C-alpha cells in the first residue's frame, strides 16, 4: 500500500476492543510514540469493535452492523492507525466485502480501507521511525498474530522495528508462523485445542532464550502471557518465566529520551 504523500499532520487511532479494555496503557504508549514524531493523534470516542469476532464466527449480518457504526467516525482524510494486525486486516480487507450489496456503504468502506495502517507498518513505512535505543542489552522474541502475518504482512515491520534497536537482540522462535491458539471465539468454542496450541507456543517462546516476548496483537499477548502465568502458578514460581508487553510499550520504554519521559507523557493523556 502506498504511503500518504509526505508525513501526515494528523492520524486517527482505532483503539480496538482488547486494547481499550485490557491494555489501555499500550494504546497511550502508541499515541505518545506517534505524537513524539510530530503527528497529532485523534481518537473518536464513539468507536467500538471492528466486527471481526462476528465475521470470523460466520455471522456476517452482525459483523456488518458493527462495521456500519465505524464508517462515519473518521471523516478527515487522515491515515487510520490500528495497533492490532487482526483488526487492521478486518477493516482493510473485509469491510468492502461486507457491503458488496450496499453500493453507497461499499464506497465508504473502500475509502476507509485505503487509509488503514497497522501500527508497526505506520511507524516504518510512513514515519520512517528510527529512534535512538537508550536501553541496556536485552534479547526479545517477537510473536505476530496469524492475521497480522498473512493479511497485513506486518511481521516484517515488527521485526524491522526491533532489529533497528542497537542494544536489542531478536531471538528466533521455533514454528514462528504457527498460531498461539487464541483466534477470538476459537479459544472459547475449542478450549482444549486452543490450550494445546498455546502451550506449544509458550514452550517455543521460552526455548528461544529471550528475556521477554513482544507482540503488536493484544489477543495473542493476553493468551500467551495468561497461559505462562498459569503455568508459573502451577509450578510454584513467584516471578514470571515469560514476561511480555505490547510493542508500543516496549518501543517507548527503549527510546524515552529522558528518565521519566515515558511516565510523564503517558499521564498527560
């Protein structure tokens, strides 16, 4: 997808349900990173779900109703930054299909779709994000959701962002492209299969030798860290065997220019 002509003066943030409800600090950190690059961030408060849970569960009518509510929330021609590959994939690739029998809304969906950027993609391809790494030496492992990898291709931009940090080593996990087992409603409908998949994923992440896992997808992160914490509890560990965080939080912490910048900027929103 071609980048906007020149650096935009402003963007919209589509926060996603999981980010809003479970990891709001990651959303604030994403805002801080973008605004630190001189780009204003606008967050329409009426936004809700992208509709992907209903869509991927075979309920297109319900997904269409949810998607319809989002179409009018981003009237300015600014990029729409989404800190989740699966939600970005839904809005970019499936919104036009949802409204195939509704020409007026299909046109609106296509125009909105053309402005969708996943967060790491926006940093790399639009902002040419190249901050100074002020953190100490560390090793991390990247996990990218299936939709982010296969629909948006943003495992490449995530890897680029981490690889450009001077003091960060990016470890390689075995079976990197395999799912963590979350899959939205899949983990609810098929809990035994999902649990087996996330157990395999956590083992692979730990075996990489990384100190922590980083991901741009909240659903995967919650599933992986939740299972790792449960295993720690079962095995009597008092400290996390697999810490992790959203890539926005990791990048902000690594690139804060002064002590306290991260905390001060986060509290200002």
